C-alpha cells in the first residue's frame, strides 16, 4: 500500500481494530462494484428487476435493503444507457451512502432538512421513503452542485423538495427549530473513498485538511441542531475514517450541550462495523460517543461513520467559539 500517504496509514492502524486492519487496507486496491437502488416513487422493484433480466443484467440482492442491488455483470456505462436510468427509475449509489437515510428514518408528512444535499443521492432516497409526502429542504452552497441536485430531483420524480442555495452554517439561525428530522451528511476528507487506482482520490490528503474540515463540520452541526425541533432526530455521517471528523465532532456536541443532546444507539444489520472511539491522540471523548458506528470498508461498501442524536431541549443562543479550536 505504498501509494497511500504513510501518515494516513499510520492513523488508520490506530482507528481500525488490529485484526481487521489488513483486510481494510486491501479494499483500497479494489474498485467497488456498481450498486443502485430502485426509485420506488416511479417503479416497482419486481417489475424493474424483470426488465433488467430481459436486458441481460444480473443483479444481487442486498439483505438489509429490499430496493438496493449490486450489478453483477456488465458496466456502469451499460446501466446508464438504459431507459430505466434515463427515466429516473434507479439511482446509482454506494451501499454505505444508503445507510444514513435508513438510520434517520424520515416518515411521510414530516418536515426534513438535508443540510449538505447535493448532488442528491440521500435527498432522493429520503423523498422515496417519505412517498413524496411532507416537506424536504435540500441545502447546498455551490451553484454547480445545486443545479445537479435540481436535475436529479426532477429525474427522480421528487415533488416535495425545496432547494436552498446558501451556506448550511446559517440555516439554523434562519430557520430555528423548524424540522422534525435533520440529515447532516457532512463534507469531509473522503478517506473511505480512497482508491489506489486513482491518485486523485487521495493526493489532496493532509492532516491539516482533516483539522480544517472538522472545524467546518462543527459549524454545520451547530446549524443543524438549531434547525431541529425539540424532540427531533438528527443523523450525522461522513465517508471518512478521521476521528477528528467523526467522534471528535460528536464529543464537541456532547461537551457543550450535555443537557440538550443525547446520542442514541445505532443498530445496523451487518458485521463490518465497530463502535465509536472514546479516545484519540491523548484526548478522551465522552463514553456516549461509543454509540456512533464506524462502517468498515469491504469489497462492496465504502468506509463510513454514522451517529444519531435526539434534541432534548432548545440550545442556548450564546456565541460558541469554533474557529480557533483544535479537533
């Protein structure tokens, strides 16, 4: 694994259980197979699979999600040439990326916020789970990305989503305690997507970038919590291994809002997972951080982190220093 940054591999060896480290490292050499989910707003699972079978596509089931499948033959490009893809009957998405909306579990009729939404994989997944009933606000600051989001929403037949082009860090102040559920799939250093066959997937990586990203994530987290109703549920997720961006953000929340926020256990129906870390580089995190879940990468899943919390009472409105903090 000489191509990956040595400092990243050293950190990874202290994050991943020793008996799983070699297996995790080997996944960086293997390109993930194509996975997709059926868009239940537009298609029935059985009908779509029958159509694909007639076209010569072989698919494998995903035991923990009935509308998710692995492509077992042919290529992503072949799949993208189908009418099913063009009409938005399917959405190409890594299996790990499908987990946070499942953990959030939005219901029809609720008000839901996707605070870092583009290009829309999780937004469209949540809309399908909500059966296009309720309100789903999708936020992104980047003009190009939000246009891609809008295109995906139209293609997938989503009709109950409000797209908002703004820095997600201001949403909580602009829309206090408006949402029943909030998903913060935070921008991150994407260590879970490293692939040695593509140097661009990891050439940007620096520890300094990890720490800078963690500070940005805390601003988004504060905004997400402010936007969440009392009694509401928030799911935080990343596709990175860095504790500063995962357990460190959870610890930051729990230490500042011990009476207002509670982490809940997350029960995921697969074995490639570990609990959250309670210490990192000399810092001890609150014991409740163990309730976060690390999804370890496999030949079909990317590395991910997922945590679920409930807002027990309103947050204090005093200013909280973030920019100068270490992670």
